[in-house]
């Protein structure tokens, strides 16, 4: 994590988090770039999005294990109460 200074005070940058939909979109774009793009197309995407190749590797493992598929349409929060039950 990078450390930035703010008038004699160190401020840590917050850790980034990525939604499942974003991960799937980036992986799809990288897969397309491998097929149709020239040399360096994947590196260009990684630089544009400020991503490391190790992160892409982890996302591929998650995708292949099915971990990302279940998160795309999940609603957050409490489940709605069933009005027919007390």
C-alpha cells in the first residue's frame, strides 16, 4: 500500500475492492484482447485499469471455481419478511 504525506503526516491509501461484475467484465475484455488484440493488448488493459497480473490470475481462479457467478445479481441486506407468516 502506498503511503502519501499530507503536511508532515503520513496518510495510507485505502485498499481497493472490486465488485464481481467489474471482475467479470475485465476478464472478458482480457480474453477478447488475447484473441483479437495484438501484442501488448492485455498489458494495455492492466495499465489502464491499474491492475497487476497476479490479481488477474486470482480473478480467473475465482471465475473458474464459480465464485464470481453467484455474486453478480445478489441483493444485499436483510431478506424480506414473508407476509403470510407471523
